[in-house]
C-alpha cells in the first residue's frame, strides 16, 4: 500500500533530508538545541502520515494528517 502512496514517499524523503540537516547542524555548526527541534518536528511529519494509513476511522485519518500539517508548519518556521 505505501509503495504507491506519494504523500508517504515524499514525507519519507523529507525526513531523510531533515536527518542530514540535523547531522550537519550538530557536527559542523555545533548547534544542538534548534537542530533537535527541527529533527523532531521534521521526522514527525512522515510518522503521522504513516499512522494515517492505518487510521481507525475517517476522523482519525483526518486528525493524523492535520497533525502532520502542523508539524510541517513548525519545521518550516
């Protein structure tokens, strides 16, 4: 199911880019506080999309995607 889900695939690629950014900020810039927050919110986007795939109801599905959107907005900020 997930191999043809474009939102799932793009969020996974995004999470991998966030992890690389986190490593760069920690290793090269010695920045640990903000990088950790970007890491958490950025990887949470895909985690919530993955959870939405097995939602228990339509309302649960929408809720997971809304949480994912909030995490993406936080990461962007």
